[in-house]
């Protein structure tokens, strides 16, 4: 069922809030690699072949293909509020032969995953779109394994971008420790670790 939003597609595309699935093609423009390539982002996750990885807000799967490629014995879980985005990502991944992926539609405050499920969780330009950030980050912490890492990327120009201080406050309040940080001209990635 399509996402209901009183704003027009163009208003949502140019403003704050959930990115409209009708504009998903703009997230796949090759020029985007100059700002943050999928290979660069996935390298920051330090993945092992057998990890279970959650990508929150994958959109049309711009980073998902690279992640799935690095998990031959593991699994990638895509979690998005828009079924249309999940369908788009699924088509792209299936076309490339990836079968190590599960697709889950987000709904409600609680994630549909057991405690300590994921070795890695990553989000790119998503946290600013989340309404109940505190609850959401608690769910991230709950589903992350001890020693696991959550990687949060924010890009300049995103109207929903959160600042580094806001990210640190959210994630440390959930019991996660700042682990690594990557800053470029285009944005910021902060990795947080769930300590023992």
C-alpha cells in the first residue's frame, strides 16, 4: 500500500521527512559515488563473511548490493518504511543474483527482530527522518550484538541531517560507545559500538 502523506512528492523531495519512493531513481545517480561510494561505506563497517547486517532505510538499494557482496555466508536484512523502496531494492538484488537478503517493512516503534541479532547495523541519511529517535535508537541497541557496531552517516545538503552532537547524545544515551569517525567534505560517518 502506498505511503500516505499530505505533502506532494515534490514537497517531500525538496523538504524534510520521509524521502518519496517516486524519486528513488535520484538515489541511484552514478555521480553520487563522488560523495560516498558504496565500497567506501561498506569498508567502514569492517564486515566478516558470516555477519548478519541490518540496513535501515535502504531505499532502492544503493548500498545494499555492495553489502550483500561482502556477506557470502552471512545475511543482509533490509528494513524500510516504504514497501515500494523494498520492492525496488529487491528487484536490483535479485537481478544480480543475491539470495542472502531478507526484506522487512518497518511499522511501529518496535523492530521485528530478536535481541542481539545483528553484528552490524547501518543507516545513511535516515536518522533525521525518524519521528521517535530515542525509541528507535533503543531498538537499534537492543538488536545489536555485544561487540557489534552501528554506523550512522549524515550528508551535507540533506534537509533532515543531524549534527554530530545530536548523534552522540542519542547513541550514547542508549548505552553505545563512540568507536570511529570518518569525516569528508560531503558528510560524516560515526560508528558506535555495543560494549560488553
